[in-house]
């Protein structure tokens, strides 16, 4: 029987261990986690979600307070269209995060950045161009374009000197989305270097409907994509994601023509992961019934999370002056409507509850929106308990090597 280590991902003349740790927004997939994947010969992702917050935390910059100060006069205003990002600051924060990570890189693997295009930042094209350009300037090995895939993204950066050499990948949840993207970006003369096919069991936002996600199957979508690419004689590595929990699961995909796998949930309980240790215990403790897919993300995409996430029902004032990553081109976010609707319905009430939407920026920033993959309830089977009854965190290396070498559906427990 084979293990993942019997396969290699060929990408840009390199041979990599075919394990890619997926991007997990607002520094859940930290530089430390990504660096471990690269050191071990695979691919790790950092994320550019809320990059200024990440930079403030890591490098003691003051981007968030500066923005908040600049737009303080607007906090009680429902109209957020004036609240714009300083593009120079976005570039600087990106260069810091990417640059420092790349300087620390060791080993044969690669570091990519996950770039969620649904972070429209009140000026979708301009901010996206700056984010992508700054990441390339700072030496990132590759960029994975995710959530809300903008069909014209390649066009935004086609004049960059690294446009041909940086690895560019896209995340899709259907063959149709891939076909649309390829048609739209054909003009740039450049194909994606890899395609991540994300199925309905993944963490974070899902590319399916709130009511129909359970009808889809990653194996079926992946096979459709592989068949179509081979019919079209397009040699693009296909990387499935979502619910690949063991090395044996991974092998079953690699044996059917996938080039690698993208995994994330197993790494949410790694020491190098950005989630606070207390939250990691919530992930360990979760049972299947404690996890739901709901519609509270203002992006409009369904999102999977623990039902006990403090973000659910929390009625805080929108924080767009400090953050504002989800504001669309007109300065609008669905949470703003939901919040002010509840304020109007409960005049004079100090603490209100908002159940249908959440202030995702604030809650992701504070690690209060506990997004997770479907199989989070199996994490408890991947470790041992401490004497105090808590679960033992794992090293990223342990989890990575378990994916790489395990056979027969086994999961190696820590020593
Ligand atoms: C906590 C968490 C946060 C995530 N955040 C993002 C994100 O910011 N952007 C993204 O494209 N995918 C995100 N994902 C999806 C992962 O990158 C990955 O594709 C998927 O979860 C893989 O499935 P698995 O978790 O079952 O291994 C997230 C997943 C988890 C578990």
C-alpha cells in the first residue's frame, strides 16, 4: 500500500511533497505554520486577510489605529463609502508580512499567500491589485486566489515583472467556475499553475449554496475537472481540498490523478497555528452536532463554524472605520444593515443581538468566529489527553509527517 511520500508534486521544475496547507484567514495559518510546511518540503500558505491587523500584531505597526483615527467622525454613520483604505499602507503591511516570512524560509518547499477576493475593501480592483503586487514585490513564491474569485485578476497584474514566474493558483468549487476563469483570463496568455478544487467539507467559506452544499461530493467534482482538463490537453495540476483527514484519504486522491492535496483542519490544533490555545481546545472538544454551516457571513457565502462561536448573535457596532475589509465598491456590508435594523427595532436597548449576520472583520480579528472543517469532530482522535483533561497540542511537523507517511487509515498519536 502506498503513502503520500510515494508521490511528488511537480511545479515549476521542482519536486515537492504533495501536501499543501491551505490558507486560514486572519493569521490562523501563521508564517510559523507555513514555514514548517516549506521546511518539510511541501507548500504552506500565509493569508493576506486583514493584513494591516496582522502587521500591527506582528510588527508593531499602527495601521489600524491610524485608519480608525482618520475616520473617527464616521463611526455612527450608516454610510461607509468614505472609509477608504490607504493603498500605501496596504502595500507596506503586505510587504512586511510576506517579506519577513520569505526571509525566514528554509528547506525545499514553497510559501504561498491566500488572497480572498471577497475582501473587496471598498475599492475591489485597486486594493486587490496592490495586495497582489506587493506580495510579488516581497518575494512570495505563489498566490492562491480564493473566495469570490475575480475573473479578471490575472489581468490586474499582467504587467508585473514576476507575472510569469510567480506561481498563480485559483480555488474553485465547480468545473464551470474553472472554465469561466480560463476563458476570462485567456487574453493574458497565462494559465493557472495549479487549481485547488474545494469541496463542501472544507473550513472557512464554501463555494456552494447554504441549502445544497451537502449534495456535492469532492470526488465527483475533482474527477470532472481532471477529465475536462485532460480532454482539453491542459496540463494543470489539480489539488483537491475539504475533508481529506488522513494520509490514506490523500493517497486515494493522488492515485486518481490529483497532483497534491490541500489540507487545513488537522493543522488548526498545531502549536504553530494562530488560534489561541483555549480556542484550540474548543476545536478538540467539538462533536459532530456542535458544527454547523450557516449564512451569517456578510459575504453571502455559507460558512462552517462551531455553533458555540461567540460571533454568532453578537450585536456589536460595525467596525468599518478600523477594518472595513468586506465593504463592497459602494461602501456597503450586509452586517451594517442587520445591525441598524436591530437597533431600530429595540430603541434605547444597550445590548442588542444580531443573529442573521455577523461583523466578520471584528470577530475573525478577535478569534471569536470559530470557522472549521467538517471533520473537526475527529481532531480529538489525533492526540492524547493531558493529565488535566485537556487535549495535547501537536507540532505541525507531527501532523505533516503523519499525512506524508501514514497508511491503512491510521493516524499517528504523539509520543
Ligand atoms: C480555520 C479555517 C480557516 C480557513 N480560512 C480560509 C481562508 O481564509 N481562505 C481560504 O481560501 N480558505 C480558508 N479555509 C479553507 C482551507 O484553506 C482548506 O481549503 C480547507 O479547509 C481544507 O479542508 P480541511 O480543512 O478539511 O482539511 C479555512 C479553513 C479552516 C479550517
